[in-house]
């Protein structure tokens, strides 16, 4: 099973930190955000990783290289100066990801989620990991009921940024720059999206304040 780490975002809310450093390379404890994902994927038995990048992407390639120091093989999907958004980034990388279901995770999150828990086969088009709603996103994104995800209803949870996708989710797509959410909502309407609820640690490192808070959490956990 292959995995993709989404690392092409500009990180506007993290400025000025991201003016000279791509967001995935911001340090948390002793490692950068993206390195935590590489270690976690390797631990879960994932050896083939695709990383997309745009803003200051050469720094990502310089630090991570071919991935051998992390026990994985990294292939890069280069998007140029303009990022293609989440959906467009995955779509561009499909030739590198192959025909089997693949994992996708956002580079700008930190979590103790075990990637080995994810299904290697799908009955539908996608499988999403949902988490409790953080303070900055109290209304959540989707509803999880009997291991199926829907866009509407009570008891909404937040999408963690971690999922497993089938290439068939992108069938018929013609755009190059587009978000992933509309494709997921369409698949949900047809009962094609399963899910699970992760109740462990998870942080969306979207602002300098949240980055500082995460550093404190990791210090308490003795991680990093």
C-alpha cells in the first residue's frame, strides 16, 4: 500500500514562519512536521511514499532526499509555483500512486493515529478518519454513523486530514486545480464513504499559536 503526504500548501496563516520555510518543515520538538508522518508510516509498514510540493518545495527534497534515512522510498510530485489544492494535488499524483487504494495524509497535522489501522481494501471510494471537533472548528465536517460517513446530520465530527482513497473517486475529473471535499460529498450521497473515529491525540497545526501549543503537548508526552 502506498501513501501520499500533502505538502504543497503555502501556509498563509503561519506567516512569517512560512515566508522562508515550507510549512511541513516547521519544527515540532526534535523533528519537522513531515518527518513525524514518515516515521509513523514506516512503523505501519508503508514503504512507498509520494510527497507533493509547491512553495519552497526544493527545501523539502533537500531535507528528505529519497527517504532512505526514514526507511521509505519517496517520490515527489512537483506542482510548480501554484499549488493545485487538495483534490488537484492528489489527481496529478495518481500515476505515481497506482491502481490500489492509497493513504493520503495532510503534512500540517500531528497525531498519534496508527496508520496500520487503515483498511487496505475499500468497499466504496474512500475511508476517512474523523476526530473530535477542536475549538477552532466547533461545527465539524461530517457525520459518522455505523462506520459510514455522511455530509449531513447530528453529531458532526472533524475530518482529520487522513484518508484512504480509490483512484475511481477521481473518475471523470477534468480540472487541474480543485478541492477534494466536493468529490467526497458526492461519494457520500451514494453511500461510498466509510470512516472511523480517532479519539487519541490530533492537532491541526494551522497557526503559530497552535504550533506552540503542540510543542507543549509533545514535551508533556515526552515525544519527539
